[in-house]
């Protein structure tokens, strides 16, 4: 009796649903991703074995460069605009809509109050060049960092404070920042560092 040989059939896989899913995921991530604004100064963080994460929002960051220059930043556009209103009320500066819009997207600012309006009128390239030579004053006679912190805390009472200092930042500058926080009755704050391997026991 002759054997019947079954005819081989090609298997066809419909890739349409997978392609649709891929495009849906790409679209989702494009619409929901939050781009981080470029920071005014680069900081090489010290390392530590602490792994406590920072809160996801309501963060005030005080950055210190390797040469001791101080910058101030908050993570919320709404808080930035509220701070600018308080600067206007306190010092009498009038800001245009364009200057407000620029300030609302700045990750960090490091100029004295009297230079803020002219700083906001500069182009992006000119602001980057100016960032290399400015700092928020923390002298005992002109401690403007204290005012920045005060304005931020009035604008957002839930704000948490973090110090992001370069590993080569001068200790007296860090000590002065901590003294400023103490003057504002801030006794809890975070020191941002990179995570290093835990020592083996």
C-alpha cells in the first residue's frame, strides 16, 4: 500500500498587531516623557554607600561647583514663576512675559538679584557663558541665598532641600550654606551623591 505524503504548508505570522503595539508604546513614551533642563554647572558628585532616593518632586537644589560658585534651582515651573513674583514684590523689578517664560524653564540660576533681569534678556549662549563666572552671594552682609530659599519655601511649603556639591567644592562654602539653612530653621536636607559599592562584611 502506497504511503501518502502530507503536503508542507508555509506558516504565515501576521505581524500587524505587534507593529501597532510598538508604535503605541513609542507614542506613549514620547508624549509622557519629561525632559530635564540642562544644568548650569557640571558637578562631579562625591560617592557614598547611602541609597536613600530623593523625592520625585518638590525639590529645591543648591548646587556648588568645584570653584565654590553657588546655583539655585527648583523642579517645578509653577514654583519658579511664584518665586519670580516674590522677587518682583520684594525688589520692585518688572519682568516681561518673555523673561518670565525663560525663567520658568531654567533648571538653575546663579546670578545676584540685581543681575537677574539682564541675565534673562540674554540669549542661551550668552547665559551659558555668564554661568561660568557668576554665583549667588552668601556673604554675611549680602546673603542672597537666604532670600532664594525663603521665596521658594513661601511659594511651595512642601519643598524639600538638597545640596548637590562637587567633590572638590571648598568646605567653607558648604559650611556657609548649611549655616544659611539653619538660619531658615531648616534642619533636615539631603546631600546628593553617587552610589558606590557596599563594603563586603
